[in-house]
C-alpha cells in the first residue's frame, strides 16, 4: 500500500489507526503487549507532560532510552506535543552526548532513572519515564488538540526517514 501524499501527520495517522482498531496489538516487547488504545493513551499522557514543561512546535526533545515500548511512547508523545525527537544513544561517549545536547538546544531529556545515572547530561528538565510514571499517568488520555503542521521541523529533518517507516508500519497493519 503506497504512503498517502497529503498533509496528514504521523501522529494523526496513528490516531486514525487507534480509532479503527483500538484493541488491536500495537507493540509487543518481551512480555509487554500494548494495544493501539493503550499506546495512544500513554503517549497522550506524556505529551501533556511535555506541554506542561513548555514544549511547543519545533522544540527539540532529547530522548535517551533503550529499545522498549517507552521509546515508542516517547516518540509519539513528542510528535503530539509538536516537538522534534532528538535521539541520544546512551552508549555514545560522554563528550559526544554533551555536544549533542548543547548543539540541539534541547531543554528536556526523556530517559529512565538507571540511564540518567549513567548519562553525563544536565538538561534543564530531565523526565525519567519510570520514576515519574505516577505524575505522567495523572494526565488526560485524550489526544492533545494542538495546531501542528507538516512544515514544522520534525517533518523536515533526518527523522523524516523514521517517520516514513512508522507511517508505513501503521498503514501495513491497518
């Protein structure tokens, strides 16, 4: 199935899939299984957290996470908040990570407590998805209603390749 050529954004395509198949399996990782509805609710809750911390359109958000459902949730949440996903490999050398944080201008770092202790990064706000889960979960499950457009930075960066892959995955599984 070819990708649509229109202004529908990745998170909007995902939300359409949630509407069509809320109880279908979206993510399987080790012993964790999330449906589209569960994944969407958790991404929305994190998106509201990011918005509370001031994430707006084109704002870079650093993400230092292992491969996990949390990484998928973080990516979707950043798109839903209008931000730009900046991936940080926790295994990179400390100097490289510090340079990336400074160069990207990211004020917010999404990570876990275990990785935070290993990382040499001092972001303005560090949100540990595991230890802050209670406050994140207190946010609404509903989709944020923000004005995000295809001309925003997230859709014109190297992440475009990832966006296309996510879109293709969503379309193939719909």
